[in-house]
């Protein structure tokens, strides 16, 4: 198991490429969620999620020979969408492996940018990753992890964290979704580079709490088969590196029930005019469950790639 850290120069380079090719997304006040609560709207990022950031950083860092051969990745959807777009921008051929249950809005986005999309039966991210790694090895191509990669983490959480601190340097708390753990690893790197002191809180679904259980057990669960969840983008295990960073960097790591995620998605649509994935709504669900908050607080709203039929069904429930 490889353990890595994000170097300051990597974060700086990631910020440069992200500034050239991605949006600086809005940071908006959300008084309906509490005084001093702000939302970092990565749902308004190009490709609809923060994953474009890490994809750009990872592909930009490739040497010319590796870039020419192309890369292979596994994705719950948003990373694949982001890396397809990054590959188009940077001239890198991309193959994306996804579960067949991946929402159509994400699969369509991957195909739109010309990436090769390979669907794996079922919904298990870990099974998809195993297939993708085998294909990469057979083809002699680089496998780019959605989270277990310092460049991906620097681009995703790192550049996002720098933008948060640019806009709200006095932030006391940052709340972020956790799947594999790359987002919070990058946020921790941004906090360290700027000498900030905000509390970093990670949130995932009770249906697939791989990081929560990893921290409870004191070891990383590299594969994790949870129950079906609205937050499908957070499924799967964690890595040795992201576990170690989360263990040291997080103030709290918590899971929220599916019912609370559904309620947060409904609230986002009705009161904020946002169509959010369950993976993004976990932060709003966590905020709504708290008796008190240490503010100013920023919730990372990680993505808005949700099939319209799912939102419609939730609103009618």
C-alpha cells in the first residue's frame, strides 16, 4: 500500500492548470441553513462537479510519452466526466470504466467529450476499479485513480480549498463529502499551505461508511460493499494514503442517514433552487442535524449531476 502526501509545489501547479481550464465557482451565503453558513457551489463547475479539477491536475502532470499513450480510469461517474473533459482539453486519450448503474447524466457527459466508456455490470465501484486497473496494465497505460493520487487530490480539494480561503479567510469550519478521501486530503493540504486553522469535517452516507469504519477500526478498508445509496458517488473503499491523511487532518468524520440525504436534496431544490446529487447533499444533511455550528462555515456542494427523474421522484415522495 502506497502512502503519499501532497507537496506545496504540486498544489501550486494544480492551481495554475485549474485556473486556466476550470471555473472559480461561487461561494454563497445560505441563511436558510443557518447564520454564517456558506456553500461552495461545485455543482456549477464545468462538468457539474469538482472532479474536473483533479482530472486537469493529473493529466497536466503526465510526461509526454505517458500522455500520448493515454490513460485509463475507474469512476462512479463524476471523475470520469471530469477526466473526459480534461482529456479533450489537454489532448490525452481517455478510457473510463463505470458501473452500468451509473446515472445516465454522467455516462452521457463522459461520451460527449469523446472518451471511451466501458460499462461494468452492477453498481460496485470496487469491481469497476479492478477491471480498469487490469485493462490499464494490459494496455501499458497509466491508471488514474479518482482519489488515491496526490495530483488528483491536489487538484480537487487543494484548489477548492485555496478558493475557499481566498473568498472567506476567516472560515472556522469546512464540511466536505467523503468517498475515497481525496477531497479532504486536498482540503487539508490547502489549509496547511495557507496556515489556516479551520476545522475539517468529513461526511458520508450511513449506507456506505467506509471512512467512518476505517477510522473506527484503525486501518483502511481498501474495498467496501455498502448498501444502495442516494450518494452513489461516495461508494467504495479508501486508500492507505487517504486514510492516514483523514486520520490526522479531520476534526470529525460522520455518516448521515439516507432519509436525511433525501430531505437535504428536497430542501436544496425547493429553497435554494439547486438540483443536487446525494453525494453533494450529505453536507447539507449534516448541517441540518446539528444543534449548533462553528461559523463561518463552508459546506462543499460537490456536484449537481443528478438524473432529473430522481429529483422528480424525490419531490413527489
